[in-house]
C-alpha cells in the first residue's frame, strides 16, 4: 500500500463514509470525502487524487455518471466502485467505463485495502510507461542529413549493423547526432517495430541510476513506495540505448557487465531473476581506450560493448553537408516556433560553411535558431551569424546588442563558454566541469538549462 496517496470517498451514507475515512487514514492515506456525486465532481475539479472510491447509488449524480466524468480528466484517478445492489448490469457497465474493480456491500475491509493498493500501483505503473513513451517521442523526429562521402560511408555501415542483433558502440564528438544514428539502427533492425528506450548515463544521479536501469521493488530503499520497472525491463523485445556510456559509475559498470553476460536482471530489493531479450546500443564521445588504461572504465565491459563501432564524422569534416543541413534545421525550428522560414544569404551561408563548429550539428542548430528569432528582414545575413557564432574573436562585448539586456547577454556568453569547454574536453563531463571551475552538478544544471544534454 503506497503511503500518503490521496483518495476520494464518495458515499451518501454518513456513517459508512466516516468509517471509510477512519480506516483509510489509519492506513496512511490522505482522504477527502463527498456526500453525493455532485460534491465529488466539484472536489475532483478542484484538486487531483490518485484514487476514488465511488458508491454507485448517490443523490444528484450517481457513481456511473461520475465515473464517466472521472475518465475524461487529464490525469484520472484509479477508481473502485461499490454498491449494495449487486446487479450484473451495473458491474459490467462500471468495468466497461474503466473502473479498476467492483466491490459489493457490506464491504470486506481487507479486500478493499488490497484492491485499493493494487489500483494505485497499477495507475502509477501506467504513468511510468506513459513517461517512457513521452521520452521516446521527444527524440523520434530527428533525421540524418548529408550526402558527403563521409556520410555515405556512415549510411552503409548503419545499414550493415542494422541487419544484425549485435551490440553497437556509436562514437562521435558532442553534437554529431549519436542519438539520431542509434534511432536509425533501431528503425531498420528486426526490432524496428518495437520499443527504443534511452538511458542517459551522465544526467541521472549515481544514487538513482541503478534503480532507473534495473527497477526496484517497494521498500528496496528509502522513498521506494511502490514497485518500479526499470528501462531494461521496459525495453524487453526492443532496443536499449545507453547514451554517455563513458560516464557510467564503476559499481554500475559491474552490474551492466553481468546483465550483458547473463541476459537477465534482478530488480533492486528482489532475488527473482528476470530473463531479457534486449538489443544494446551504446554511445560515447569519450576516449574509452584511455579510460580503460586509466582504470576508469572496465576493460571487460569495453569489449562487451565494442562489438561493432559506428563512428560519426564531425561537421568540420563534411562541410559540404552544411547548406542542406542548415536548410533542414531552419525549417524545423521555424515550424516549432511558428515563425516564417527566412532565406539564408550567400555570405551568411559562406560564414556557416567556414565555421569551426566544435559543438557540431547541435551548435549549428542553436546558432540557426537564434538567428531565426533575431532576424527581422526575412533574410539571415552574415552579420547575424557572425554576431552569434564569431563573438569569440576580439572583445565579445563588441557583438552584444545593447538592447539585448544584461541577463540575456550573460546567459548567451555563459552558454558559449559551456559549449567551448565541452568541445575542448571532447564531451567529457568531469573534464568540462574542471575547465569551467564548477562542480559536476552545476554543470548538469547548465546543460539542461541550455539544451546541451
């Protein structure tokens, strides 16, 4: 029974209503009560609850009518219905409308508590799955753009590895599109119709990473109020993408190695072994060979992951792709921001093609988005691009419009420093934090704030 869940009790009989309130509060639930369906409807409109126990026969609005309303809410509670009238028609309709269970009066309190706990646990797990789906959807729209010889070689290699079920290590500098390549490998594989699930090994705190990857049982640690499936288990039958694998802590490296060897996991707090059928894709911008030599990355795990390597060329090695890539990124940003797509002048395009782009495609995208926002004439000109991308030459204040304001100018300069430090450290988060003279937690905050994760 998850502690401190919020529950609405809608029951027109006062004695029964208060008995249910006392029972549930003794069990640790937070309880609100309603004497009829209309009052319950008003309470639900004011605040969300995780579960609702509804009497079917109530004045002003019965439980079935209320159940129809509940299921249209943005985040509907789990619902148990109860009645003294045990007709099959009412039971069938209640279940068809989405009730978790149907209880007959007089209530068996033990059964009620068991079913309530299950209903809330089921709702929370459904929320987890929706959260995972949202994560997947948020990075499914990207495309690989480019027709240069370097990209043609990449396409050929992606096609070859997609046809197998082998573990693949995707390597490339920060911002080259490792996630996009991982998605392409999955899409064209035999598992393409199944789930692709991502774990960012650098952005999840070390204390939570194992629970996120392997899941946990209720009570496995402080705050584990209910069972949670991990991303390995959720990806079963599909593909798991381990991004920033070089940032994996040593303790988790050992557990990951065991999973790759045994093709099975155990949730934290459980002794039950769960067999898995999951393809592993991993990505890094770190020098894993150096990390192995320095003892920061397990050699046996390195060989397990490095079955096939797909290396993505940096943008400076495929400058002929920049015009097509810039046009695509500009159209995408304009559609998202609901702005008209401007033209890119010839001199601005020449500046883009000659830029160093240490942040690669991601840096180019951010540069174009800022140019899109600041463009007032329908044409992106060289001076706009140079203001955004070339401020490193000379005094950076020379390229800052006064009307931009202090906070915006400082944020832009700060973002640029983070991008440059990332590039100088080849994406290594620890080294980046050292270069910026900040701690890693602050660095992660800045990466999230500026969309550089």
